[in-house]
């Protein structure tokens, strides 16, 4: 495998990915073309996510065709590989004590959807053009713990409870798995009764800025962390503009970006 491919998917990352790869479907006995190497295909998918290139422009350096890479991407997406990978990386971070549960922060960001499709809507900040919104919940250090995708016209507060419910049970250095932060910070967009109720029911401390009472400047001391997380995810060019017609395929690209972002924080 070429050196660039090994840089995209280092040995440590592949050690986590390989056991999660679903078994290849059984083929009829006889001839046929040998199945492309899983690691080469995974490298090609990471390349598409990182560079934002179209599948048909995939360079030959990976040794797989763009049709094979796209087909395997859809196959692995149906098997929920990307969410499993994100959880596996979070488990490693949790077991090493690298997840800070003292505070979680929530926010969202909009982007344009070039081809429309599911999970899109008129973007109120982009002259009503079709767009999607990314919703992210991170720990105190900015590690993305839960993610969501919606139409750009969906209010941030509507994604609040699904994000909390979406926090996986993550390993701890000792004791049971954990999925509940001590408190959650959010801006005034989340200052509605349903968001406060969701936290009370889960016995999570409420740190949502109150409309007409608190200045957003104070909350900004903590909110910059989630803005940095969204910037990290935006560093994967496939997420800066949405080209997928199917919302679930864009969502799994987001899950893969979150897994790679978390992997970079694993202490060697």
C-alpha cells in the first residue's frame, strides 16, 4: 500500500476498524473477480471524506475503482460500520480517562445542500436555498459524543433531546459505562421548556443561557469548545457542502468524520 494511504489510515486506526468490517457476502462458486482489499477501500472512502472529491475522481493510487469504493461505502453504511467505529474509538478514549464528563456542550451549524434530497430544507440564513444542519454534542474537551443531521429550517432546540439520547454508553477507566454528563451548556436557542424538561428528567444540571436575562458573552467561555469541534468536522471537505441526495449517507460521512476526529485525540 502506498505511503499516502498509510498516512490516511495508520496502523492504530486500522486495528480498530478491521474487526468491525462486516463479513463479505457469499459469492457463487466458480470464477469471478477477487474482492477488493478492505483496507484499500477504507482508505479510498477516507480520501473522499477528507478531500471532498467526487467518487468518479478517485485516483488510482488506492487500487480500487470508484464504483467499488462507492458500493462498499453503501454496503458498510447499511451495516452501521461508521457508528460502530465512532463508539469503538470513544470506548478507547473513555477507558483511558480522556473523556471529561463534567460538562457537555451542544450547538448546530448549517451548510448548503447542492442537490437537495432527504434531510434538507430551506435555509433561513441562505436566502431559502436547500440546506442541511449538523447538530453536535461534545464533552468538555470538544470530543464529539453525539451527532445529528436535519433540514436547515429545523430549529436547533428540536435536536436537543435526540442528541442527549444519542450519547452512547462509553467505557470508563473503572466502574460501569457512562453516558450522562454532569451538566450541559447551550446558547439561548435552546432556552425552551422542552429542553429544560429533558435535562430535569435525566438529572443533568441545566446551563442553558436564558433569553432576556443572561448575556451570551459569559456562556462563550465554554461555547467556543463546540465551535472548535464543528470546525474540526468542517475540516473534512465532504462536509462543507452536501452533495449526497440521501440524508443517511451524509449522516454516515459525519459519523466517520467524528470517529477520525476522536481517534486523533487518543494518546499513544
